[in-house]
């Protein structure tokens, strides 16, 4: 060792510190890679990404080769440092170092390794994992090939040890992102994804939480053609209808014959040959939907059956309402009107900040239009929510609170609350 120049020893020490920083940054960079972006880059034929991905398929081997290299370097560095210290400050006769010198050299080397081989490289790798991991993969791959026997032996012992604790490497499955985690990803990607697109993605994620019953037009609001009406009334109804599809029934919606597309009816109108029998000829047979069907399932069912509208039925087969493809799409893209709060015929804003709302209004529609949080786990309409809360049908004006909202019934007809005034309690307190 005495024949080795001092400059050569210092150069070796510098190289060892750099190698230690390389292994430390490689470990952090590899483990900090975004696996979903990595897969995307692999599909784009990115060489560094492909190498990194192949290494991460067996993380036990990757960690082994990094730690073997890092430990070898960190063990060699103190040895070289000791030789340098002996050359510079050792006893001329014995070559030994005194206690203070040894302690100072140890402290100095520890500080250098912490700063230049651990903290700084790992911080850089954590902030820019791709810039570190992809180039490192070109070095780690051949290192793994060279040191494979040693890596294999160490992993063999490690796997046996892990089995004692009930952990099996071959049973390890990569974590799959959950729906809530995907929602968080979408929310945090607001800079990259425009807000309308972000809302659509979140709407798609929410489809399975919403059932057909939540978005259907209730039975008492269904507008259709009653074949028991005279032909003049039916013709006028077809001419003035705002809907593309009209249910056709006899006397009552329970006796449904099918659905009439106005495009087919217009042909009879222009030829002045419309009759009840001609209407039935072009009527499409009814399509029934269980009320508990999730919207994501029903969207696929509409696509498979080539349908755009269906009758919602309960467990007894009784018709409860109508659901359309448009209703489901509105859950994804939002209302097709320009201003849902002002155009909604059920909601009327007041000067004092409250709202006059029809009792038959759907609670989910109210929440969406006004950004409220009325409970939706029970009744679907405001009338149902009020009756459930009061446990009776109010026969006069009644004021009460539900959650953070002040509700006052204004008009009750028969067994239905027709009109309600609702305001947020926080808003009322602010105004008062």
C-alpha cells in the first residue's frame, strides 16, 4: 500500500463516494417512479422506461443488487480514508493514528457520506425520479447480470426468512388503484385536465353509486299517449310534445303498449293518415328496467339492447317511472341547459336568498343545481323527505330544520306537499 500514490488513494475515495451516491439515488429513484406513467412510457417504446420496468418486476433482485453495491462501496470508503489519514497524520514510526485523529476522520467521513452520498442524491432522486432512474437502469441491468449468483443466494436466504413470518414473494400482487384513489388522482390533476373534463371523469366514477330510481321521471309526471282519448286530442299532443319518445298506453300507464318515436308519427301527420291503429303499428315494444339497477350497468344495457328509453319497475313489477339515456348522460356531462338553477321549473330563487321549490322535485337535482347537501339516502323527492322527517303529512304551514337547512311548507294538497320554501341556516343567520 505504501507504493500507491496519495493522489490515487484520494481519487479512489472520491470515486467511492460518487458510487455510493449513485446507488443511493438509484434506490430512491426506482422506488419513487410513478408506475402508471412508467407503463405509459413503456408503451411509447422509451428504452430507459422499459429497462426500469423490467427491473421493477422483481423488486427483491433490484434492491439486492443496489444494496450489495452500496454496502461494498460504503465499507471500502472507510478503509481508503484510513490509509489516507495514516499517510497524512499517522505516526512516522508505527503508522498508527491517535484517538483524536481517528475520531475526527470518522466524523468527517460520516458527514461527507451523509451529505454527498445519501441526503443530496436521495433528495434529487425523490424530486426527479425519472431523470435518475432511467439512466441508472442502464447500469443496474448489467450489474444484476454480473452479480446474479450472489443476488440469487442472498434472495434465497431472504425468502426463507420471510416465509417464517408468513410472507411469500411469489404471492405478491401489485397494488391496483381503487376507485377512491382514482378520484383523488383526477382531483389532483386539475392543472392538466380542464374542469369540464374533470367533472365528466368524476361523473363516470359516480355512476355505480347512483341507481335508475334516483334519476327516473316519476310515474305521476309521465306524459304519454292515452289510446282512450279521441284522435284529435292525440294528434294535438303529438304536435305539441317536447319529447322525442312518448309512451303509448290504454287508460293507465300500467297498461303500456310501447313507445312511439315522433319521427314515425310525423310521417302519418304529413300524409294525414294518422289513426290509433297506425300508431300501434309503429310503436316499439316496452322495455323494463329494475329500479335498483346502477347507472353504469344500465348505460351498458341501453347500448346492448339498442334502446334510449325504458320503464322503471319495482320488485312487484309496478311501473314507477321512466328513465332515458339522456338522463344517464346528464349524470356524466351535466345538465344540457345553460343555467340549471334558473331554468329548472321546480326551483325558484327569492330575493332573500331562499328558494321556493316544488315538493315533487328530486333531491339529487336540488343538490346539484344549488350545491346543497340534503340527505339522499332515503326518499328521492323533497315531498318524501319532508313526510319522513315529520312522520306525518302536514295539514298546515310547518317550519322545521333538516341538517343545515330551514324548511317551511307553503302548500299541501291531499297527501302531497306541493310547495316548500327552503334556505340554508348559515345564510339566514348571516342575513339576520
